[in-house]
């Protein structure tokens, strides 16, 4: 295939992958919206695992189509193991085996004002279930993150909780995680129950449906059954909102201007972080597939 020198870089949107068909469909809808916003660009979706095409196959497709410049955007909310290790290892290996190829890696979605606006909309949409006497000051907000062995990624969820708490005026707010990090959802709900709030809004800070969203709903349903005196609702996750698409477009522009940045100040691989000192200088390694836990953040093995 001949090279396409005049064309702008191809855009590769990298999803995690899930066994749930609905989650895959949501990701493809988002990818279609990104493509519609970039009519003059070639956009392709690839996945880390569980869904075809996996990342190396997607890269090979673009290579065979003649692209020698690719901008890869992680469709992931936080920079943890996948963004810091797994994806760069795959991209670097592919680039090394294809002379003349230039891959630019964009930043994670991270904490972004537009995503916080989407979060507010999702929370407001579920508050209608509380009726006319509803008061946020008498309500507890619980924000659920994926959970990671990376403390910087986990702390970002706490920051999102804080901004939503102060910005929306809830009586109290807590952060919890689906796996790996403490507190886990079920524990956090039981502890927060002692505060005595009669209404609880649980907001999963997740992009698409999958095992984690199912887990959040099941955990909240079990909590509701144990405590019928409390009204607990689950807000919708982020999904392919127009502002989510706009955030991806911003990350694309930043990457192609050389401005894509992660929080290196708290990167455990660069500098000693409390409790993670042994990570400093650890080699960048690829992904260890663990198909029994297809939707949670996989731990590091150093």
C-alpha cells in the first residue's frame, strides 16, 4: 500500500473492551460521534481486550491503509496501569516493528470541566425520583470510581467527588471503588449509613456500561434491601454525551500540538510515592490478560 503523505494522522480510539454487547455498542456510538465531528479524518476503534479488533490489529489496519502517522486516544477516564503501562508498551512495540511510523499518544480524559457538567446532568436526572420534598442538603452523594493500584488515579476520583459535593450542595459526599482500592462500595455504603441520611445518590463515574455498572446496581440494590428506610438511587454513568465527545476532541488537539500531559508530579514510576516506593524506575510492561475480571483495573506486577 502506498503511503498517504498529505493526509492528517489517523485517529485511533482505544477502548478497554467488555463482554457486554451493550457496552461495546455504546463505545462504537461514541466512536461514530467522534468520526462525525472529524469528517476529513480517518477514525478507527480498537480495544485492549475481549473485543475485536484488539489494539495491534487496529494499528495493522491503519498501517496497511497507508497511514504513517497515527494519533492514539485512550477512551479511559484515568491514567492508571492501562494508560501508563499497557497501551504505551503495545504502541512502542508496534512502532518499533514498523519503520517510518509515528504514533502520538494522547492523554486520558482525566478531570475535565465538561465531564463534570455531564456528571451533574446525570445526577440531576435521577434526583427526580425523590419527589417534591427533596432537599440535597439532606442527601448523601457517593461517587464510584473503577479502582486501581495507582493512588494518583484513585485520588482523582476523590477530587471529582469534592467538586460535585461543593458545586451541587449535597449534605455529605463519599468516594468508593468497585475493586482494588478502598473503600469498596458495599463497605462505604454501610459506613455512610451511620451518618443517618435518608436519601443516597450513587453516581458511577464510568464511561460505558459493563460488568462494573452491573456491579454498582447490584450493590446498591442489596444495600436498599438491608435498609428499607433509606431511599438509594443509582445515577446514569457518563456514556456518549456531546460534552464527552468534545472532551475527546480537546484531547486530540492537545496530543497533536504536543501538549498532552499526565500528572508526572505524582507518577509512582518517576518519583517515590508513599506506599509505592518500589514502583520507581520499574520497566514499562505490557498487559497481563485476566479474563475473569474483564472490566476492572488490573493491578501492576512489579
